């Protein structure tokens, strides 16, 4: 009888542990970070507000970019691209996105001329990080995973 009770307790405990583990896996969203900083709801809210104030006039309120963003403007420069999954923002590592936002496109493509302003002195590093966190939070899982891999390779120096 004692062996039967021990077996039942072990079985129930094991089943409970598996249920908790499986439930935890489904409930926990994949970790989202920017430059190693965890993205939480507060950062996303702050980033959304800052994006609306500083970025949406060119990149669109819904991150949709300017019309015909792949075709040069009359001045020879490119329109503001979308930051949603239709664009290419998710093709770039966190550090590159941060550098472009803070120091301008010419910081990663020397000599490149863009209508995008330099945000150094306008936005703090934390504010730029929050904006990037907000943008990344809108991407579907496929784009997030791809961008996380690019960021990881960039951090490793490959």
C-alpha cells in the first residue's frame, strides 16, 4: 500500500511539474531587448509617445513610411522607410539602428545624405532605446527572430 501511495504522489507531482513548465512556456513571450536592455510595457509606452513626437511625421503614425519609399525624391534622397514588417528596419542590428538614429545615416554609410535629422542632443540614449523597443514590439515573431539573430551576430563581431 505504501508503494502505491508513493507512486501516486510521484506521478501527480511529475504531472503538475510538466503542466507548470508547459504553461509557463506558452504564457511567457519571447524576450525582447534593445542593446541588451529588456523591453517592458513601460518602455513600449514611452517609446510610442517619443516615436509619435519625433518620428511619425516622416515614418508614419503606423510605422508605414512615406509613399514610394523605395523611389528617390526629386532631391536624390530616399523617402523615410517604414519601420513595420514591410520595411527593412528589422534587417539591421540594434547597434546600427541606434547609431543611425543618434548620429545619422552617414555614421554607418559615410557620405550618405539623408533628410533624417541627427537626434544626438535631442533624444537621450534611453529615449532612443525606448523608441527602438516600441518599434521592435510591433514586429511579428518572424521579423523579431531574424533581427535578434542579426543583432547577435553583430555583437559577436561576425
